[in-house]
C-alpha cells in the first residue's frame, strides 16, 4: 500500500503519540529543532534541511545545476530524476547519521524545497532558486520534483515543502517589513497556480510561509492565504512552517503584534504548525497567559508528528532504512548531474563559430572572473560536491594536447582590481595579451551567490542580494568591451542566475552561451558544448529584457508589463528562446477537436523533424491565446511542452495534452470562468512573438479552437 493511502493510519499514530505527551512535551515538537521524548522513544529531530539542487549544507552529496538552470531543460522527467536522487542520497546520509545520534541541522528528511515563487523581476537575487517566470512551467516542474522526492512507497521517502507561500519574489532588503499588494486577478492568474498544483495534485507534505505581508497580513498568519485557500479550498493536510525567524518580523518589522507571545498566538491561530525561529519556544508562556489553547498546541504537534510517521521514523518495516551510504555521491548520480548541466545551457547567439573545431582552433584564450570559479558552479543553497570542475579546468581537460589553453582572470567579479595593492584594472593587460595570442576567446563572465542571492547570506557583498541593475558589474563591462575590441572572436559564457542586459554583447560577441550556475560538472559540460560533443538544447525560463527601462518598479507586484505574458515591449531574448547546432521543422499540426465545451481540453498532434546534420534534443512549446476575452489576459501563455531527442534526419509525431485550465479565464475579482469564444494554439520551438521568429528564422504553427 502506498503512503498516500495510509493517511488516516499515520494521523492516528501521531494522535496516539501526542496523547501520551505532557502539554510541555507536545509544545517542544512544534519548534524546528524538536526535542527528544525518551519515554515515547521519539528521538530529537531538526526540520531544517535544504535540497534545491542536491542535498545541501550536509556534507558531500551530488550537486546539480541551480534550479533556474534545471528549468531551462523544460524536462519534467529530468526534474524527477534529480529529486529521486536527492531522496535516495538524503536517506543514505540520514541512515548513517541516525546510527550515531547525529540530529543536527540539515541532516533530516524534511527538505525545504522546491521554491515555486514566480520570478517576476530579474533583479530579485533569489530568483535563481525558482523555475522561472511562468506559472505553468513552475507548476509542472515543481509537481515533478515533489512526486519523485516523496515517492510512492509504503512510507514517504522524503518530505518536500512548497515555498514561499505565496506572493513573494523580493525585494530582499525590506522583506521583513514589506507588504506585497496584489490584485485578486494576479493572485489567481500568476502567484497561486503552482502552489495549487503542488498541494492538490502532487500532495506536497509541507508549505512554508513567506517573510513579507500580502495585502496587509503576514504570510505566516494569513486569513485569506492560509485559512480560506490553503486549508479551506485546497484541503491541505500536511504541515505549515514559517520561514526562518519570519514570526519575529510580526512585531519587529510588520508591527501587527506587540510582542513574542501575541505573535506565537496569532501564528498558531492561523494554522502555522512549525516555527523555524525563536517564537514557539515561548508558546507555553502564551498558553499560561491565556492566548493559546491546549487543543491548538496539540493539533499542531499532531500535524508535524504525522509527517514523521509518514517518513517511517517510528516504524520497523520502512524499506528506506536499508539504503546504504554508498548510494550517496555515486557514479550514476554524478553522470545524471553532468547530463543536466549539458541540457540546461541555452545558446543565445551563434554567428557560426560554434561548435569549435581543432582544425581551426590551435590556441584558446579562457578569460574572466568566472573562468576558474567554483562559486560560479554552485549558486545558493548548495551542497558539497566531491569534485568541482570549473570552466577553465573543463576546457583544459577536454582539449588535452590538441590545442594550447591560455588563461587570465581578467578582472575581479565586481571590484576594480584583483589585488588591493594594485592599480585599477590590474589584470586587463594580461587579458588582452591572451586575447591577441588566441584563435578564439572563451570569456567567462556573470555573477555568483556572493552578489546575487538571499538577504543576509554570508559574504553577500551588497547585503540584500538583489541586483540594482541588469548590467554586468563595471569591472566586467570594461573587460567585455576591451576583449571584443581586440578582434579575436569572443564566445561569451555567462554563469548567473537571472537575466542580464546583453545588448552590447549581442552586437559584438561572436556567440553567447548562458550556462547559469551550472553544477559541479559545469566545466566539463561547457567544454563538450563548445566543441560539439553535446548540443545546446535549453530554452530560457525567463525573459531577457532589453534593459532596465522596460521594468516597472521592483516593489510593484502587479503583473502589468511583467514577464513575457504581460510585457508590452520587445525583449532582447524572449522566454522560451534557445538556439541549437541543428535545425528543426514542424508540420502536420492537428487538434483533437476544433470545438470544445467548458471544462474540456484538447490534444495537440504535431510532427517535429531534425533537418540538420547532428543529433540533438528539441523542446516543443505550446502556447494559448484567448482571442475574445472579456477582461485582461496574457499575450499568450505556455500550456504544454515536450522534450524530445532526435537523430539527424529523424522526425517524431508528438501528442501533447492541453488541460482544461488553459482555456479558463481569471476575472478581476479572481473568479475563474470559462467563456465562449475563440482560442489560438501556437506550437513550435519558441513563443509566437515576432522577436522569437526573427531570432529563430522560423514562425510557429497555429490552429484555432472554439469554446461553446
């Protein structure tokens, strides 16, 4: 029997355990560092564990590309493969740690991932943790992660957590006091669909509240979000956890309570079961003050203990207890990580220089602050890989004695010099020497988590982690211009977690390859992509805007003029865009029906052919546009996709289901309705916009379906 069918059994087990506890003991179970209860043989447990792209902060484990790079694969199966590996390695590590009584932070089975917030603004430092800007893509990939991580065995293999509920995507600097004001239309059209998918379809075990307020109320004690929607409409049956120290913000930042006791009471009343922070250790004081009831404390304890029961922590027949330590960081898992590093890269420009050939290239210049940087591989919330292969090392290992590799750091990541005692631009002359002596330059620029990440991250040079501008740091802009002006062909390789302003680079670089925070094997994957042993197949999960001028104010949570769905201008590189070393053609578009009734979907049939000379993967994208809507609707919305491998000259006929929700209209009051009218479906290797058509040199196919 699957654990999903044993819900009542696990609840009863948890209720039995809690009934045998004193109230003080029950109260200790709703802290993130839960105390042991010896007379019930319940060991201590720390709920705080991370696994965005591999088991994080818990010693050695397989490390994958950052989540935003994984999203670029447009591949639910691969997301599931990664999540399954995380669950396997998490269990392998947990089993060994449990034997020695090690219950420290980051060593449990409740992983606070995935982050399914919508990456609405490229300036948000934590956007790298997400699956991009599209609600449908985020929902599909997030659900795949949850299902694979939690498994379908007799017990839950690991517990996933959907975060941060719900209207949260910066600004980091003021997140502890910020009120994100959002319309009901945007709430239900953009911010909630992924959470709804994970709760109602994937059965995610935990939901984490955000730091900020939404429409006046803190997200960790929200009447509308928590009580009306999560527990009410969606019938959520897992546990709710606060973000780290978010409850303290109630009185320090949001000023909705007077003190820690009022805060504990408010959060518990609204349904926050577990506190990551220092508030619930005061819950018994709140009880003694008459602010909370015994029933509320015990109910929360039952919710969190139910999760531990589902994980088989008190069982003698849990099959996952037998997973050996050797399952961690295995050869097979690292091969999967390398495969995803290859598939996540997005080719933004190629003027014919790629793939490189040893017949033409005898000396390769590798230049830039991210050329030999481990940080450029990691992103944030990372694990400790047993081996890191930087871009430089990957290229050197691949090239061997077939060509000469010259290297220069070129500049500091963001400072004006690499040595404090040197003059500004102290590595510039070396970089130009390397460029002049090379047949081609691989220029490795971008960001890393020390300047793009979460507020308060150790070492974050700009404190909040958000970007003030979409431009590269000034030191890198100067290096980019100088190296391009040498006349040597420049392949720009970008390690970063978000969109940058690449207008100048697009005009002057010979090729541009976006590799994100590419994982521990990122260097090897890059080398294989540069020399054609692998073919780029990633697509952008975010819009690369032409400049900051296209963006609304960062603090504005309206979706107006945001993301590809509501953008009024022309982007530099659109959502869903990415080139290949081969060409693909589409034909034979058919819909299963040309007329549907409310609540019905359609199946799209289309044939995709690899018309080039090399084997490659293609991402087929399906978009929908409501042509006769009575209210504001997106320009178009992704509603289906497929990731397909095709040999040179091969064609395949694909069948992609478009669900009924794709034809549903979200009105201004947030209500969801089906209106009669005409819808256009677009199918191909990109969006149906003019910029994508120009960049790809081909238009997508389209067909209409009417709703009666």
